C-alpha cells in the first residue's frame, strides 16, 4: 500500500473510531469506557461466554487491518507522520493514531518527543511540560469581555491562523467577596472542578497584588528528577465542603505596590515553587510530567484528614525544607526559580517606557511585560541565561494579546502568570 494512502487513512481513523462505537450496538454486552475515546483492545479473554466471544471477534475483525500491523512497519509510519505533520490541525493525526489501540498508543508516545526537545505541542500533557530551550512557543490570548473568559490559542495571531487556531487552554474569571479566581480548563465551555478537563486555577488576594497558581494535578510523579521531587512534608490548609479534587500550590506571582504613584510599568516577581534554580544552570533539567495523575482520588481516603464536619482539604502546600544534614550546595540547587521584570528603558522621543518585543507587541499597555530569571551570583547562573526572556506578554489589539513562553515554563504556568495581569490592580499603577 502506498505510504500516501496509509497517511490518508490514518487521518480518517478518528472518525472511524466513533463509527466503530456506533456499530458496537450489535451486541448489548459491549463495554464502553466513559469519555476515554480509546478503542477497545483486540485481545480475546481466555474464559468468556459465546456471545461475548462473537462480539469481540467482530470488533477484532474490524480492527485487524490496523491493530495487526507489524510493529516495525507501524513505527516507521508514525515516525514519518510525526516528521511531516508539524502544525495543527494536521497534527491531530498523531493523536488519532494513539487512540487506535494500546500498541499504537505506546509506539506513538515513544515517537513523539516532549516540547523541550521538539518544540511542538501534541498531547494535552504537553501543556504541563516545559517549553523548548532554543526558541519560544508563540501563542495568543483572546479576551471575551461579556463572558469573562480568556482563551489561549497556538499560533502567531488570529489574523494569520483564523478559524484554524488550536485552542490550548481556556480560563473563566470569577469575582468573589475576598478574591478573584481564574478557573483554567482544556475546553472553553466547561470549568467545573469535577470535570476531567479541569487543569487548575489562579487565585488573588483581596488587593489583587498577590496571586497563587494552583494545579489540579499532584506534582508527585516518578518522572520528575530526584532533586525536584517534593516528598518531604505535606501541609493541608483551607478546607471547603464537597470538593471533588484538591489544588496544589505550584507558584506565586507578586506585584509591587506603587505607593508614590511613580511613572512606569508594573513590577512583578514570580516564584516557581516546583522549578528549582538548577533547571537553568548548565546541565540542569526542569520537572517534566509524562502523564496526568489522579493522586487525590486514589489517596484521599488514606492520606488526608477531615475536620469535625467531614470536609476534605482543598489546597495542598508542599514544604521543600531540607534536613539538617543536607549540604549547602544541595540546598541552593533546591531553591525555587524566581522570575522578575526585565527593566525597560525610557524613550525620550516617544515619552514612554520601551522594551524590545521583536514585533510581537504593537500596542502600548501597562499589562505588557517580559520576565527573566532573577539569580544571585552564588547560584552559578550564566549572564546569557539571565538575559533570556522566558515569558513575554503584550497587547496587539483591543482584546488580543500575544504570549510567548520557553523553557523552563510550561504553557499552563505561563498562561496563569499572564492571567494575573488581567486583574484590576489600583494599588500597583
């Protein structure tokens, strides 16, 4: 079969899977897997009834054309597909390949590299993984004032990508009596914390000068480097009734108060609790989760405590203090990465503060910023690394903003930091 025809049929697999589920109604005993959208495996159980055997055999025959491909041939096909499809929406063919069966899923996951290595976003977990080291991933944010929602898209701008833009994350702003919250989800129409599309949230204090980034997934993961694991002590704080999932504090964004009302942009400082300063040192690496976890649901009955009213913990805070015998060098390596504003310069002719956004920002705004690493001389971070812009955010239209991020930040962390700029801060301006 020609390679081109194979690729064409691969792109139709996504639709074929949904049709396969519809045809599965021939036998009422066919099991469904909720919202997983993963095709059932083709292996037949050793001890099964005759009716289930006939149903499984029909499912196996419908998939045998693809599931029985030799692994060597399948690996070569997916490698060529991964090399040729470098942008959305055509890149969704790789996602369709991983949805065929377990064999296809494992091979596809092995072929597709993390964004740090390939600079591409493929699976949803890519949004939690650090960006590329060499060049930033360019995105834009669209603000909907009526619904108070903010959508993050992959691409240069809506004018260039149009309706073909790939939605990465969406956030909804909710004003409360004592704070403001931005709920972050994978979709733009469901921000419920009980949904499997819930990613995390951003919470402000009363004045809007300090924000806390809360992740809906536990950072405990075997794929994280040993010096980045947070396994010392867990402190449970702030309980709420009938909460299905916990939030894990991963970063803090602070804005400096402008008491004297001096002219200039906002001054902000971001402390990334899960990213050590060693990540930007020579030979360092940032925590890279390889899959979504379900830590709370699995361990809430055994590892969490409840108060007298039976309420479950909502915010989990990780303490990364070292033991008394830990060496000073290892303590410095575990210090969190701190990001600060890149200092702008005053332009006498334009009479404004200026930063070089390299054409990515076209409208002057107090929200515009560039973040670089704030390192001490004892932390052994090179001057070139300290000059690199890790995250930049700026305005290009009435409700359109650009967001460019790179290693060691992930798309989720960068999006949450940018969301903090949308909240009202009268004490900082």
